[in-house]
C-alpha cells in the first residue's frame, strides 16, 4: 500500500456523517472484507482515521455472518478474491439482497469482469493508496 495523503473527509477524531431515515446524523459504517491481515489493518486504520466506523471480516463467511447480525452496515468494501467458499462477488450480492441500494466498493489485484459489479458500485485496482480508498468511499455515500 502506498499510503498517499488522505483527503479531508473531516478532521481527525470527527465522524463522517450520513443522513438517516429520521434525519439524525450518524457515522457511516463500512464492512471491510479482506483476507490479507496487514492490508486489512491498513485499510481499516485509514477509514477510522477519516471518521468512519469500521467492521472487519477476514473471509466471505465472516462477512455474511456480520451482515446478518449487524443491520447498521451502510457500505461494503470487499476484495474479490478471498479464501474460503465465498468470494467478494458473493459477499456483495448477498449484502445487496438485504440492502439493494447500499454502496459496494470492490477491489482486486486480478483482472475482473466489471459487468459483475453491482449498479452504483465502484472498483479500484490493487495496489491503491489511501487517497484512492477515501475518494471512492466519499463518492459512494450511503443512502
């Protein structure tokens, strides 16, 4: 990870607000699904520093369990190639079954079929920098 300069989504220590159904602002909750430990730690640190609330999963199976038990997840950031029986495509498709309009951010170092990306989602290729992550997340504001 190159660790480029983070875009100012809010001062450190502040939350990135989203509008909820009752008009109350809350921090956006992002589920990060990445099986490479050091990369997952780097991504989650970057997002937390920018004010997001982050839920982490090391596999597709863990991500699905978290989605089922945590209805506050606003957005999914998933690697497509994951260890286990569920890949990032599966995670995104199952998440979107619960939340059809929710944003999905896909990533992979491999060539992918972008036609599989959910409507309204974004793909960023690995390797990427912090600024790439934050720009993509800012562009995918939860609804």
